[in-house]
């Protein structure tokens, strides 16, 4: 991992882990539901999305305490999406990060309910744990942004498009990118944008981080598919490297990463961590 990003990761990932464990307390949740939720959240995720929230806040001179609850909420939403994506009705994956997926360990019904509960818990966190000094109008924008990009216009809508076109050739480059933009890039873009919003960033800064998020989000999904393709997994799905070839996919990821990094020039040297995030996406090994 690149040096500045490694330092940023090492410093902030433990803060995210600690906060997640505090926020995801048992309370009055049924024992089995809580176990399924806890198992899925703490099964080895890298916390990329909440780290992006923190990095966006940092480049906009925001404060950690203002963004940490929302960063954790977005990780819960990401986990909800993984639980549901793994279900037999969708991607039908028995394993997640080398461990049994939630529905294989706790059953399909409990997996569905655990995902639902994590989604609701995320919005509870945003409303109840953000400091009072966060302006209500900003919090309103954050909630709307998350709901929009995680629902039918974003992540959920992208999943619907994905399953509807699967096995249906030919598929245009535009349509495939549109699926990736909604299914994966929408949440990543949201992480950058809400980090900026909570830091009361200028409109130009917010739009720049949003554009950066779209590009690295698309690169992230294509690089995921690229690794899966090389490992001979999920070959029954329509993916960028399967349709256009591994070499073309690799070159396109590199192009997206360079375009994303150029977007950050308005931040000067403060954008070093975010630029290294983009390089990490292009070179990571999964």
C-alpha cells in the first residue's frame, strides 16, 4: 500500500472499528438477529467506504467527530448490500471474504432480516449520533443523498439492472457502465460527497469529490471483475473483462484512476491521500 494512504489507514481504521462496535451494541435486538448482524459487519472488511468519508472530510478541513457516525452508517449500509447480494435469489454466493456468507451461516430468512436491520440502524445512527453542532439543513442533505444513492436511483436500482441483463447479450458499453455506476459507484460517490457536506465544503469542492467518487467507483467495480475473471469466478455473469478482455479492462481502470486524480488538483497537496486511494484501487490484489 502507498505510504501516505497506509498511514491514514492505520490511524483511522481502528477508530472506525471502535465506533462500529460501540454503535452496534446488542440493546434489545433478538439474539440470533444480533449475531447475524455482528457476524456480517465484523467479518474482515477493509472499511474502504468509511475511510473515504474521513478522507473527504480531511481534504475539506472537516472534523472527525462530525463525520464518524455517518461513516459508520455507510459501512452498515454497505454490509446490508453484501448480505442481500449473496442471497441465492441474487448473486448466490456461499462465501464472503473467505467466510460463510450470512445466509449460509444463519439461514436465508435471518440474512434478509439482518440486512434490513442494518439498513435501518444506519439511518438511526445518522439521526441520533451526529453531534448537535452539525447543522440540521446539512444533515437533511446527507440523509437525502444517502437514501437516493442507495435506493432505486442508485445501488438497489443498479442491482436490478444487473440481474435483468445477466446472460442477455449483446450489452452495450454504455449500459454496462450505467449498471456499474449505480450498483457500485453510487455508494462510493456518496461517501465522498457526504464527507464534504458534513465539512461545509464549497460547492466546487463537493462536485469535484463527487466526480472523483464516480470515477474510482467505476474503476473499483471493473477491477473487482478483473480479479474474479482471472480467478475463474463468476464467469456466467456479464462483466467488463469478460466482454472486452482483461487487458482492455486493466487499461480502462488505469485511465479512470488518472482522470480521478486530475480532478483533485484543486485541493493541491492536501489531496495526496485521496490520490493514493485511486492508485490503490488500480493496483490492489483481492
